[in-house]
């Protein structure tokens, strides 16, 4: 089944206006977690949408502009490092997802969420779709918007907090990032609760 066919099957079940929802940045040691919600038009299919992790950075950037131009509605939201620390990463991800859905400006009749968990507190019915970013064009589109938006912010943070390599690894725990952390210590956008195993204590 193609991702367009999956989305068509949802429409055939009576969900004429549904949004795909996905996140980016649950795993990194630094930076906010992002989420996006996208409603695509069945009359304007966008070729090449897939799980953002399977696409090149250049392709994601190209698709980002096309999705923003052709989507019926889209919204990108985030939860801050402070919110991640206060709530935990799962609850902060749910918060970013709720913010993205609420920011659509159009109320969908279904939210299709990537993964196996549904954020509590949504104002419409929702389903979870395991590997949804590859199965659903709408979820894949949300994956692209969330990933590109977060990557752009992390590139900006590289200039604010030089030396960590944020523009390259986007905050993920690469060897270079961990070595920089040990040399420089954490900066304000690092997630303290994620650093305990690396630095030996919560900072």
C-alpha cells in the first residue's frame, strides 16, 4: 500500500479532513522537541514524501516548501528544554503535538499520530500508526516539517553556542558532541536529564 493509498483508506472510512502528526527531536541531548500537523489535499498529491529520516537534507528542504505551499493546512510547534525537563520527554512531545494540532486553524475530524501512543487531550478522535511516517503521506509530510524546522533551529543555535557542532549533529549524541560536552560542559540548550550517564551527574 502506498502512502497515498493509506490516506485514501482513511477518507473512505469517513475522515474527509484528517491531519497527520509527527515529531522530531525526542532523542537528542540538546534543543527543543518539535512536532508538526499537516492536512493534505487528495486533489494535490505531493510526490516523494516519506519518513524524513529516509530523505536527504536537500530533498527534505525541497519538500518542506512544497508541503507548505500545497497543504490544506499545516502547523509546526515545539516544547522547550525547560518543558522537557519539567514534564519528561514523552509528555513534552505530547505537548508539542497538541500545540501543532491546535495551531492548524482547521479542525480535523481525525488526527493520525505516528508511533504507538496518542497524546492525551486532543479535541478530536485520534489513531496511532506505527511507522506512520512511511505509511501515510500526511504523517510523512508532518515528519518533514518537524525535522526541517528543528534542524534549522539547531543550525542557528550553533552560532549562539559554538564549539558543540550543533549544525552538524543537531544535538544528537555523536562522539564529537559527547567529546565537546566533556571539554566544554553543557550549555543552556542541553537537556540536563539526558546528560547524567555522560557527565556522571545531573547538572
